[in-house]
C-alpha cells in the first residue's frame, strides 16, 4: 500500500462526517433563512436608510427626495431633547423595574422549590398565568384599574381620603412598570425554577447535615448555582425594557397627556415613521439597538468577571 492512500477505516469516517455536515446544514437552513430575512436584512436596511436625509422644498409642491448625508440624522437624534428624554426615561425604568421583577421572580421560585411548599403545580400555574395574557389586553385591563373615574382601587381608598394618581405625570412611569412586572415575573420565575430543579439533591442534603438553615441554603447554595439563569433573565429583561411600547401606547389615550408620542424610544421612532420621516426613525432605531447591545455586553462582562473571581 502506497503512502497517502486512504485506508478502509478512514473512508467511512470521511463519508459520515460529510453526511453529518449536510444534515446539520439542512436542519439549520430554515432558521438561517428566517434570521437573515426577518432580522439581519431589516437591520441592514435600517442602517442604510439612516444614512439619508429627507429633503422637502419650501412650498411642499414637489415630492420629497432622499439625499445621502450619513451623520445628520444621528446628530439630530443626539441633540433632540425629546428623544434623549425618552432614553433616560427607559433607562430609569430598567434600573428600577428589572431588579424588582427579578427579585420577585427569584423569591417565588425559591418558595415553590422549598420542600415544605404545597400545591406547587397550582402556584406555578397562577404565577405564570399573567404572562399568558397578551400585553395589550393586560394594559387595557390595568387602564380600567388606573382610570381616574372608574378605578376600583381608588374607590376602595376613597373612605380613607386617599386617591392615587396612577396616570399622573410623576406616577405614570411606575404604573407602566407595575403592568410589566405583573406580566413578566411569572415567566422569569419559571426559568429560575427550572434551574433550581437541576441542582443535585446530594448538595442540598449535605448542607442540611452540616446544619445549614433553609435561608443559608437558599442564599449560599441555590442562588449561586442558578446564576446563569439569573443572568439570562436579566439580559432578556434589559432587551425587553428597550422595546417598551405596548403598555404606554395603550395607556396613552387615558393618561391625560402624561404619556406623549415620544414617551419611549420605540414610540419616538413610531412617531417619526408616522410623520413619514423614515430615515430619522431608522437612525433612532439603530441608536437604540447599539445602546442595548452595549448594555448587554457590558452586563455579561461584569457578571462573568464576578464568576471568574
């Protein structure tokens, strides 16, 4: 046998590897097509459109034209106080709402996971049920509870002389946060609870034998071991915060002006789209996507640095 001639044992392996690669490519093809068509292509098109400026003549007698000017829309966005205020509003929303929601989700998951818990299936279902309600329907329901004329909450508090301005200028952001927390706490709880179920029972039994209390087991063993699930839910929540739209949009009609058309960055982009200023809307969308990416990567680096230490 000459040098370089493939042996009988290598030929089947080569054929098997090629077959496996073709099978993997075939299975990944539907996802790749959807990813390219529904995510990457619109993103690239938004970046492309953001490089143009919509020019209109003074009298408005001719159709507007697109002029290539790659920096004007971005400079306008960063100097637009309305857009900057919407970014700051969503940032404040995320800084307060995300930790509160994840703390509630973690607490519920730990309570349901505890050995003394009863009717675990019932509590899992009832905690997850708000997530099954579509966001628009949930916002409509809460708009009735928040209404200044028909709120049953304020009706119950009226004998005490208390009236909560849920849709007031200073309260409306936290009223929106309450809706989001109500709807998404159960979803995050399920993810964290599933991670708790993967903790080996031997570790928990060893901790009990060593005299660890239920609180010490939860704080020093369970929570550190579900760290990946906590990071995952935190990143999902950061992305979801940037996409805040449904709840304030539904409440806008009953807010009495507390929620304007640029309350969130997505609403600001939608307002620009309604004004047919598509390049500016594309620029604000690209800015938001870049900021979310930076926040997510920074969060990953900070949490990974803590785990490596």
